[in-house]
C-alpha cells in the first residue's frame, strides 16, 4: 500500500522498533546506526517526538557506558520534549521513559530518585491509551508495582515493598518477560519458590525462542545461580554457574 509505504510516520515507527530491539539485544553497533537514521529522518520531518526518542536512547547508552551525568541529562531533556509533543502514544512513551530512568537510578543506588520516577510512571500508566493497546492500564500498573516492590526491597524498605507486591498481585496481565521485574523483590523477601518459577519461566522462554547465548541468557543464569544458593541448593547453583562460565 503506497499510502503506508510512503508514510514518514510509518518509516519512523519502524526505525523506532528496530532501535528498541537492538537495545534489548545489546547490539550496540546496530542500535547506534538505527538511532542516527531515525534522528536524521525525524529532524528532516520536524518531528520532535521521534527525535526525543533517539536522544533518550543516546542517554541510556551514555549511562550504560559510564558517562552518567551526560546520560541523565539527555534522558531528562528527552522527557521534556516528549511531554511537549502531540505524539499520539505520548503517555505510553513517557511511561517507558520513566521506567528506564527508574532502572538507571536504581542501578546507581539512587533509590529516592528511582521511586520518584515510579510515581511518574504510575501517573502515565493510568492515562487513557489508544484502543489498539490491549489491557494497557492493567499491564502498565503491573509493571509499576513490580518495579516499585523490587526497588523498595533493594533499598531495605521491606514493609513498603510488601504493599507494592500486594498491589502487583491484584493485577492480572501476567507476562513472562515483564514479570521478571518482580524477581528482586521475591528473592529479597525470601519468596524463593515464586522467584524460581519467575526466572525458570523466563529462561524457558529464551530457550524456546533460540536466545541461548546472549547477554540476556547469561544474566538469567547468573541470577538463577544466586537464587539457588540462597535456597541452599548448591548442586543446581553450581550447574547454573557452570553454564554462566561457558557463555561468558
């Protein structure tokens, strides 16, 4: 259909999806290449929302590679640009932005900042979403509460984490990938059997889809080994640890 093929919006949306996929797969070279393609296209079209997405991705890249102040500044500027845009999926995109900032702050031990992002993420999750996104509110809130519970647990605020976990349990849109967000809470609160189910389901999902030698599988096996050690199952923990060594 030429109307679709020649649409600048569709072309930018495809580049955005590619950029996000390469980021998830930790393929930095291709992620950077597509990010720059999208930025050039968005700039030519005068589309500030898609430009903001590329600057947010660049901010994530800088943070991941140790240039943390540059990373945070780029991401926060991208948030402001997205807030001012008329992008039809603006609230969905802002929810993702706040989620990623939460993860960045949490990795740096900046838990108060991470929890501030969690509140903003929740605000966006309850905004009306386009009809084509099924169960958007429930899915969004499930992600909010899972991440909040895990951040609070890592911060040592277990009573508050338990409340976030209780809210998470009331949501229904379970997803093998997204439910990994609750793993840290489950491990730190000694819900070991539930934590093992979550990580086993995710590992099996990766295995089924042929994603067996990636950074994602390496990370899952490492977390599985640490969980099994906490559970006192040292033989199985050593098996997971051995596979971590082989992949590394």
